[in-house]
């Protein structure tokens, strides 16, 4: 890999680490915060808007790249035709598969953060390190040394320890009230969603990496446009219309929205585009290690900001000890 690629990979990994540390916290808070005008926002609309945001950013970069290669005097219609031709090239359908998988993963992520506290979600979500390694070995013919597999198993052990039920533990104090029809946490549902999301994360990530690295004809940003474009359909038809359509028709698409929700969506979109950069310049396994480091940062931030105390099997805010 040329040095400039290492530098981009390094910068993308560091940024992804910081973005991930903030995303889980803000997503979780957006699900448990006081209702906005008596309404909780629909996660299907957030998943859809996340794709719209990524499509807009990726299209902007794709236009900019095409203009740079065709020359600054190229007319807008020539540019548009060129970008359109690249996006709908003969193999663009290949991105419909990860698009459907990622839409499902993004929806499951909301189910998980709605039913687990942020720390439990973030740590259990690291199961994707194992699923990604398995898919990388089987689909990309990668070999992992015994040392690396052992490291993965240690990581899984850490995940298991954090999942041990602790009675009146950290997840309980975050339980949202249900008296006014608000969110009620269901830990089993949350954990099941995480496990399925991890399997999908590994499969979709490795598939995307394979498509990206198998053909160098199409740029990273065009691949991102394709991915977001195909993601719009399941996000709109299965999520917004089929799942929540009846309720949305009554209270409106943006019901329950405030700046917290918009921030959560923006962080998710930026995090998603960073995934693409990291996978392109490094690989999926490196991407997951960046996320693991984000847990440590997030944990350190909790200790510092919320005065969390560490016990043998859990951590609590100072006031609950
Ligand atoms: O947790 P994981 O790292 O698997 O998350 C992948 C996330 O990145 C998903 O939300 C997916 O929509 C997003 N993504 C993206 N663009 C890519 C690859 C992934 O937005 N090219």
C-alpha cells in the first residue's frame, strides 16, 4: 500500500473511532430522552434519512471527482451523464445485496439501542469482530494466525463477562418509564438484535470489501452512491411505509424530531461513510478494532463525565452505589 493510502487509512480509523464513541451514546439518548411534543420519533424515518444523507454526500464527492477527471469546463449535463453512467454500470446490481443487509442491520441497531444501555450495546456489538473474521477467512480467503484467533477469543470472553446479569445493574437505571406508553426495555430482544446485527455486519462488510477490491474500474464514491441508492428502497418501502406507514400518516414523518435525533442521524451517516474509507484503504478487521478502541474512550468518558465507579462485574454512576 502506498504511504498516502496508509495515511488516509490511519486518519479514517482515528476519526471513525471518535465518531463511534459518540454515536452509540447519542443514539441511545435519542431513544430514551423525554418525548418531543408527546411523540417518539420513528426509527424507520431515521434509517431512511441516514441513507438520503449518505447519498447526498457521496453524490457530491462523485460529481467533484468526475469534474476533476473530465476538466473544469465540462458542462453540468455531461457531468450528470457521466456520473449516471458510472452509477448504473452493468455491475451496479451487486450493491443491492449489501444495501438490503445494511438497511436491516441499521434497523436492528435501533431495536438494540432502544432495549439495552449504551455500554452493553457497544460491548456486545463487538461480536462483529468474530463474525467479520469468519467471513473474511471464508469469503476473501484470508488467513488469520493462531495469535489473532486467540486475541479474538479473548475479546469474546470480555464480551461474555460484561453480559453476566448483575441484578440491579447499570441497564436498570436507564430503563425508560412505560406508564405513558413510552419505551420499555426488553433486554433479550436487545441482545437478540445485536447478535443478528453482528452476523449481518460481518457478511455485508466483507461482501462490500470484495466488490470494492475486485473491480478497480468504479471509484469508492460511486460505490457509495450505488449502496445508498439501493438502500433507499428497503428503507422506504419496508421501513417507512410497511412498518410505520399507518402511524406516520397520523402524526407525520418528522414527529418526535429535535436536534438530538438529527445529530444521531448525522453521526450514523458520517460513521457509515468512514466505514467505506476504512474498508477501502485498510480492511474490515482493522475497522472493527477501531470500534473496540472507541469503547475504551467511551468508557473513560463515562468515568470522567458521569463519575462511573467500576465494580467486579459492572459499573455504576456514583449516586447508585
Ligand atoms: O457496525 P458496522 O461497522 O458493520 O456498520 C456498518 C455501517 O456502515 C452500517 O450502518 C452501514 O449502513 C454503513 N456503511 C455505509 N457505507 C458503506 C459501508 C457501510 O454507510 N460503504
